[in-house]
C-alpha cells in the first residue's frame, strides 16, 4: 500500500511528539525528526497552510526572538555569551513552521499521550525497583529522583499535565483508555512530588468541574478530590517533604525560608531589580543580556552570609532565576516582558476553546518556577502548545471569518 507524503509527514511529526517525553535520555531524536520535517516541508506545505503564519501565535514569539537578538546585539555583552538562549528561543517558531504542513494534529496529541504513558511506566518500574533494593530510598530531593525518571521531574510533571489536558479533550474518542491514562498520570505526579504539576492539575480540574457540573455534583467531586489529596499526603512522606519541608525543624515559614532554594534565588533577583538602574541595567531594556543576569545572581550567591555550606551550594549549582518572567524582566527589561506576556494574552480564548486556556495556564504556572526557555524540552513543548492553540483558534473562526 502506497502512503502519501502528507500522511508520512503527519507520522513524522507524531513521532517527534512521541519522542519528547524521552528527551532527557534521547535528546538527539526530536532534533533529528525536526531536520527530517524541515527537509520534507517545502514538498508538503500548501499555500493555504502558510496562512497560519499570520497568527499571533507565530508573530508574537517571532517578535520576541527578534527583540531578544537586537537587545543583546545592541547591549554591552556579546552575542556569543547569549547564543545558547537565543538558539533555544529560535526553536519555538521553527517548531511552529514545520507544523504548518501537519494535517492531523489529533494524531500528534495521541502519540504524545502514548509516549508520555510509556515514559511514566518506565519511571514507575525504576521507582519500584529502587524502592525494593535501596534502604536509603528518598525521592524528595537530591539526584536519585533524576536518575530514576526518564526525564527531569519538573518536565515529566509538566508533560503529565499536558497529557491530562489532552486526555480530557479526547475523552469522547476513547473514554476508558483516557480515564485510565488520567488516573495513571495523576497518581504519578503525586508519587514523585511534582509540585507545580500537582497545583496545575488541581486548578484545571476545578475549572473543568465548575464549567461542566451543577453545584451539587461539583461539591461531591471536589469532596472526593480533597479526600484523595489528603490521603496521598498522609501516605507519602516525600510529598510532605516536597511541599512543607517537614523533615526540617522550625515553623512552616522558617522551613521554607531556610530550605526552599527558590526563596533565596528570588530574594537575590528582587534585590537586583530593587537596586534599579546601574551602569549596565535599566528598567526598559534590562541588562540586555541573559548571561549578565546569571552572573549577577552568582555574585549575590557569593555574598550569602553566615552559612558557608549554603553559599558554596548556590555558587556551585549556579541557579538561574527559576522564574521565566523575572529572567526576561531583568535581562531584557519591561519591553521584553511585555512582548513575552502578550504571547499568553494572544492565546487565551475568552469564548472559545477552554483547552487553550488550560494549556496557557499550565505554561504560566511552569514559567513562575522554572526558566523553561533555557531547556530544549521546554521550547519544544512551548512550540507544540502554540501550534495546537493556533490550530484550535482557526477552527473556532466562522467560515467567513
């Protein structure tokens, strides 16, 4: 049987989506498939598909990329010192462009769900095997959890939320399978203590319940959800440690202030912003360098008082801002932050597809605790999300729209 080049192209993109949950181990695979799609693109794409280039889901991220390049180019730092970040941001419009010629975006979602399911199952096996053989099993913090999961905790958790959203969207196509998948990934994010993913799933579930059920049924579902969450916290000490640092002494505020590394990072970032203008930074354009922002953070870590172990830890790990919005504000100013924020404003559907909003809420929550555009998996997923949103928005338009 002969397969048309259009169908083949859709399957290559679907395989790219399938490979994303394994990016932590097989980083070259999505890059290879992206190159294959790039080579096929000009033989596949149709004129009407190129009209998606007019979408704000493409134009705003492209504007952000151009702005970042120009603000760095005109600043005091070199392009070379910022090229890693610029190249990763460039992947977002690239993923969007190659996806223009994709005809079946549902297939891509299904393959992503399948890939994530396999990744989660492998991680489950690794966790159980290590628990059975390791007397010091502890996945709250440290490197053990990174070694056992197929992809880093924050990103496999983020992908679980995407799978959760798309499983809800595809519920009518295969209800039993999608419910099974939802149950598996919800239990998984609670098991591994993926904090921002847990919060995302809870928030999306509440929004879904409020929008689809009457008051009485909504209260019953929420009560069941609360019971599930309380039970998981009671039975999983790692979850208590992840959220409340229960393994440390002091009040909750003291524990978070002393042991949550983002508290120290954001304190340094706030100090950098509060100090206002200096010889290399202004509020309009920032430091004009993502490299300088990270170096200033490092200088702040070196000045952490009264705790040499903590100071050496922060200096050796060289933590970035762990907040994409703050990073963009410090590095490229209010202009850069405005353009970046407009990506989310452009994507929201105030009367249309609520799943678009769920996707954007998930990215916003991730961006509040992680610099996802510093990571290849982060920009691939962001590009995929913008592609899905643009496709949904086109479907929402009336025939004459």
